[in-house]
């Protein structure tokens, strides 16, 4: 408790409020920085390629290297946050992310850009689970919905503004400016995070890091992402088959170790939870459908309808904009209806949007197309808030980092899976129409809807095996 002031003693509830606001601001802004970085990079890559004399493959690795690094380390980074504190890991991640961004802005060749993008992926892996772990540490499980909704809305704003901001910066200041954009906000957020002290909570259960298990999981996830990223360019090759065998072998070895070790990377309460598994599966299905749809539709709008890149971006803009109101609305519905009907509604909207976009062709109205994107964005925002809330609140607070790492892993694997499925279907169908690929993505979203039926309904008990922040506050209030 804080020391009494002239106006009287400060209650624990009042003392917690500023800390919660700072934590929420850090979580939201940290997620926005990562989202902006990814969207503005796609705008900067063509100019970067020309000025550095890089090949297309080298430029592709500025994205692939980052994806592999971040996907491989997210769960382990979440465990680091559980053990050493999410605010500390968040500070290390955001400061390192900003430093790597500054280094990329000063890079003299594409080799340095690729290496620093991999480093940026490592720090991004530290940062992303911590943005969720911090919220779980300071908000009671029944109050997580709206903070997560605000975080999702901010990501939607970043997704909408990213291409526009990137286009202005690259046009007037050059490609390096999009990386310098992160530096000052990252520095400020990192320093603020170091000044915040999270509420103390008892440590329970295992506290080890399980480095062998972390390595096996990193190999499995890294091989999976690398294989999926390579599918559009390589198709079914020996490299793809080898990548899949590596993924399966490392995953089997990881599961065997987790079952035998006394200090697993994934606690039994997380690994054995059917609810968490269903929520993660829904996130993979939703993100695969959305990003796969955006990938296919962007080509269809330009190749079939003849739109230029700017008009294509404006036509797809309703999808990002719809996420902004959909996220807080999902939080309200989650409290009233429960996770199962809310997530199922979101997946239904997403499926309807993808199905509408599958009819893109000559004479298709931009209004109809924009409506399809709007449904996709609204549905994805709803599923993301609902499933993320289930994943984060349904585990003990001491495993919140691992849960956050799993959620972020799902959101990294889903898009690569969606693009891989779409490009494979396009290749098989001859690439004449986007319809078959988008129908395949609609089927994937429908499978995600089936997983949503396994989520808890209204009034279902929350699976939490440790006291919440509110419990500690109530205990403090009862103290003399």
C-alpha cells in the first residue's frame, strides 16, 4: 500500500488503478509498434530492393527471417516472462526491438538488413507474449475482455494506417525512415516499463526453463514456418517434404519430453486444456482465412478488376476499420453471451465475408467487395478478442506468459498457413479465378467454427488455479 497523503490513505484499489492504466497503455502501444512495423515494411521492400541492389529472394528473407525467429521463440519468451516478470521482459523486448530498427535504418547492405531483422524477430518474440502477460497479471480474469478488445482495436488502426504511413514516409523520406519510426516510441515505452513494479504474487509450481524442450519446440515451429513460407515459391518439392518431416519429428520429440520432464515448458494445465486448444485452433483458422483472403483478393482486385495498388488498398480498408468497433463489441457480447456464441458469430461473419469475396470477377461492384472485406474484418476482430480472452484467462496467472506465447504463435502460423493453402489451390486450379482458393479458405473458417463450439458458454466457470489481482486487493483491504 502507498503511504498516506494529506488527503488521507490511498486504498489498494486506488493504488492499482494508475498501474493498470500504465500497463494497458504499454500493452496496446507495444502491440501497435509490432503491427505497424510489419505493414510499413511491405511498402518499403520494393524501394529497399532497388537502393541496395538486392535480389527478390534476399528481400523476401527480410520477412522470412523475422517470421522464423519470432515464431520459434514466442512460447519460450512467455516462460521467461512468467519466471522473471513480464514488465522486465517487455522492457528488454521493446528496447531491443527499437535498437534493431535503428540498426536496420543505418544498414549498408541487404545482408545487414536480414541479420538485423532476425534480431528484431528475437526481440519481438520477447515483446509480444509480455503484452498479454502484463494484462493477465494486473486484471482479474473476468475483466480481461475489454483491455484485450482495446488492444485488438489498436492493432486494427495500425493495420489500416500502416500502408498509408509507410507510403508517405517512403515517398518523401526513403525506406530507412520506416524503421526509424519505431525508435523513439520503443525507447520511451522501454524506460517506462522499467519504472513500473507489478503486484507481487506467490510463485507456485515449477519455475525451470526446460531449455531442451524450448529447443525442440523452436525447431518444430521454425521448420513449420519456413516450410509454409516456401510453398508459394517452391510448391511440392523435396525441401517441403523434408521440412514437414523435421516439423513432425521435432514435435513428437517435444511432446515426449514434456510428458516425462518434471519441469515442462508447457505446464499440464495449459497443454492438457481442451478449451485452450480449441481457442488456439480457432485463432489459427481465423487468421489463416483472413490473411489468406487478403493475399488472394489483392491479386484479384489488380489482375481481374484492374485496380491500381492505391485503389486496392482503399477497397480493402473496410476490413481493418471494422476491427476497431468489432473488438469492444465482442468484449460486451463475451460478458453477456459467453465465449461459445460470440466466437461462433465472429467465425460466421468471417466465413460470409470470404465467401462474398470469392465471387470477385468482371463487373463486381467495389461496394460489394468492400462489404466482403468489412465482414472479414468484423469477424476476425470478434474471434481474436474472444479466443484470446479464453486462452489468457483460462490458465493460472503464473503461466500467463506461456499462454500469451501460444496465442501469438497461433497468429503467426495462421497467416503463413492461409497463404500456403491459397497459393497451392491457385496453382492446382490454374490461377484463372480467385474463387477456388477463397472457397478453400471458407472451408477452413468453417472448421474454425466447429472448434468455437468447444469454447465455454455463458456462466461457465473460469479455469484459474491461482489467486487474481482482485483477490489480493480484497485481502489488502481487510488488513487493519
